C-alpha cells in the first residue's frame, strides 16, 4: 500500500508562483510514474504533468513553459513548480503515483490541495 500526501496549495495573484509537493510513503517499487492532475468545479479531472523514475516529463499543452514537474527518487517526493499562474489554473491539484507490482499497475491518489489564482 502507498500513501500520498500533497501540500503547497494556496491563494496567489495572477502571474505568481507556487510549488506543490507530493510525499509518497509505503511499499513503493522502483518502476513508478508520478503525475499531477487537476480538477476545477464542473470540469473533469485532467492530467497536468507526469514523469517516471528516469524519463522525460510530459505536460498538458496549456501549462508547457510555465509548469515544471520534478521528483526526488531518494525521498519518494515529487514537485510541481508553477510559474506565471493564470486564473484558469484554479483547481484542486491531485498527486497520483502509478506503481508496478509484478505485472499489475496500481494507482494511488492523494487528497488534493487547492490552488486559487485570483486578484
């Protein structure tokens, strides 16, 4: 079992920055993918960024050049650096850890952290 806890959400003005953190604990295999999703009221949850243990990151088109996902494998911690924030970035942000146990992938979710971009 894996526990996932996000932190770092806040109220920020347009153009500002925030860094979200995702701490994973438990039995985490080396083959895993750490992702950030977000969900705004009335919208479906969407994938914002994802990175595996060794490969390049992938981003939602609307955040490319503004957001950076990173991870510290030794600490089982991931980060989402968000710059030049826009009101449309307002959402609950969720961390997801997808882990391979044997031949089966499992998903583990955090509780979410609120990001509000408003003046």
